[in-house]
C-alpha cells in the first residue's frame, strides 16, 4: 500500500504514482521550493526596484549625471545588479537589466540605457 507524499492518503492507481491528485502534487512541490523561492523573490524584487529607479532618473535623451544621494534617497541598492560591462577604456558599468550606471567624479553616477541590437 502506497501513501501520498503530501497528505499521506492511500494511493489508488498506477504502481509508480506518488500523489493522490494534482493538488497534492502541486502543494508538495511548492512546499519543497518555498525556501529557495523566498530568497529568489526578494532578489528579483530588489533588482526590479533598482531598474525602476534608474528608468525614472533617466531623461528621454538617454544619459544622466545623478548624485549618489539621489539614488540612495529613491531606495537604490548598489549591491544588486544583473551584470557588468567593461568598455575598451576600462570603465566598468553596472547594469540592472538594460539600465546601467557608472561611478564618475565626485559622488556622481552616469546613468545610461543599453540600446537593443537588431
């Protein structure tokens, strides 16, 4: 006699069946992934917030020089970014998806948007 991995009811049906129904299968798998998904959810939330802040600070002409205190005040978290881009000159841009920022003189950042390549 086999029992459901989630609710422990007796399973009727195929020999290799692990769950009594789809709801138990989904609940069991959601329970397994909860800890990891909470961490991932928080990281994604921070990355999306950073992206939104960069988007709001960027004027339509596509480039802005912004003080770090303005970014901090908006809730920007400098420890989260999706990737880095190093130019031939050695400047390192930090990107949150398609929006990037580069530390420049003083306590300022240059904000840019990467254009889509066709």
